[in-house]
């Protein structure tokens, strides 16, 4: 049977860069993304075991880690590379004594200050106590000012790359995710089915335990994302709230408004605070890609 002639069509639009395999906050029946999330949780647990052993036994080699944890050397090497890239472990430099042995010496790893802090609950407890004292002395406004100042410092480090990525919200979201990943948030930007939104996924939160007690930290971060991206964003879940990942819904079909980006660490005036973002979970029926 002959095929019907194909009508003339407009030239294809420029392809957007890939922003990840799937949305990070699926609902309803289990999906490939949900199974991937469980895999990520297992990966995270294994990585924490490796980090804990480096803290306990370092300087230690990949072969020794694999032996003590009953894991494959290849698997441990992959986790070690990720921990080194995130700044949680580092190669231990030692002075060579005597005649050097043949071949390249095995690298031995130790935990950095960041790696030590990530395993220490005492640090989180101390930070939470300090914020509780701040509220007691200065009131709720003092806590909001602190949260704004904290994200203001982060904004100063991320604003240039996001602004320089252009006016396409999806591309700006990729730039934001890349910057957050470099800051240790294990972030990625993933498309929502339908192509009209992106979800910003953060697999790690440096202040997760503290934010569970003081959600103002999460609220200030959400407002920061809205300012940087220039669109209304919606927080769907947080690690501090019990989610397996922090998820922020970013519509990509809306025009970008002029961001009120500030690169200073001064707390913004609460009378003119950004209202283009919300930390309240949206009903599933109102957020595209979560129906």
C-alpha cells in the first residue's frame, strides 16, 4: 500500500540538551524512575559504608576496602572516585622511604573535613542548638535573616553560570543543577513527561538534619531557585521532610521574568521577599507530570 505524501513542515526547533532520564518524583504505580531511586538509595548506603571505613581505617587502599567490605574492587573504585570528586576523601600523600618499589604504588585514601562532617551527627546537633538559641534570642525574624544570608552566599557562587546559560528555562535548570552538584548536593535536572517542565533533583542535603527542625532553610533555598531561574517553582518533596530526594518542579513553557538576583550576603527585605516560589507540596493533580 503506497504511503501518503508527507506534508511540508517547519524546520525542527533546536534540540535542548539532555537533562536526565526521568522525573525524580513519580507518583502512582512503580515506574522505572522509582526503581532507579531505590538503586540510588542502595548506592548511597554502600558509599556511606566505604566512607565510614575510610574514616576508621584510613589511609586505606581500594583493594583493602573491597576486601573488608566484601565488595568488588571495580565497584569500590567507582564509589571512591565519586567520594574523591565530592571532596569527602583525598589521596594520602606519604614520603617515599628507601628504594621505590616497582610499579605504581597503590593510592591510599583518608577522609577530608567534609567527609568527617557528613558522618557526624554531633555537628548537626550543635547547629540545631545554635539556631534554636538564635530564635530564642532574636525571634523568628532572626532565623529568616540567617536562612536568607546562607542562600545569598550560595546565590553569589551560582548566579553567573545560570545567567550565562541563556533564556531557556530548561537549560538554566541544567546549569543550576550542575552548580549545585559542584557544591555537594548530588543534583540533576530531569524532564517531566510531556516536555513542559523539568524537575530539579537533589540526592544530598548538607543540612538535612537541621532543616528537618527548621524548614525555613528549605523555604529560602526554594526562593533562591525561583530567583535564579526566573520562573515560579514548586517544591514537591524534601529529604528533610522524609523524601528520598529533594524535588523541585520547574515549568519550562512560561516566559522568564527578570530575576531579582542578589550576589551579596545581606538578608533581603522581608517586605519585598520573593513570592514566586513555594515550599508547600502541590496537589498531584495541579503539577504537570505527577498525575
